[in-house]
């Protein structure tokens, strides 16, 4: 998949898998890279819109497009600031569903303790997204 975002071309191999059966949610996202190709996996049930924006997020957060991430003083706010940046430019009609799925994702990551060392960041991201529910 190739996506133009913030003046940069994001190239990502987007895959679909069955996260929902294993983790009980279709909102999880997994990033992998071989150094040359960013790969993002989303649930096979995830909407195309969610898959697209989640892939953009992962490529900026962990991939070869880190230069697009907003500068933050608190590293635990990086993820939420990337989501805010993405939400600000997506069509208004897609914002609510994206925010809801991201909230679901962060709750699952925290509740299931899927990446304990990142839990403080997940908690801050969850709180920031919950504050945006007026979208």
C-alpha cells in the first residue's frame, strides 16, 4: 500500500490476520520490519479505513517515517500525538470510528498486558483519545 501523508509517501505492506479469535478484539495492530519494508498487520475484520490509518500510525511511530512524528517532551505522549495528527487530517466521517477502535485497542493492550513495558504510554494514549470523543 502506498499512501501520501504530510507530504511524504508511506509505503507499507499491509496484511490481515485473525487477531480477534486470539485476543477478543479486531482493533489490534502489529508492526514488523525487515529494515527495508514496513509491514503492518491488522485484523481481517477491521475496516479498510481503520487499517489504512492504523498502518500510517505504525509507520510513523515505529517505521521508516519516524521523521513525521510530532516532537514531544514526554516520550509517553508520542503515540497519542501521532494519533491526534492523523485524526486532524482524516475525513471527519472517519474520525469517530477510528477513535473508538483505537480506544478499544489501548484498553485491550492494557487489560491483557500485551506489552507491559509500554503500558504507561498506552494509558496516556487511551486518556488522550477518550478526551477526543467529541469528534
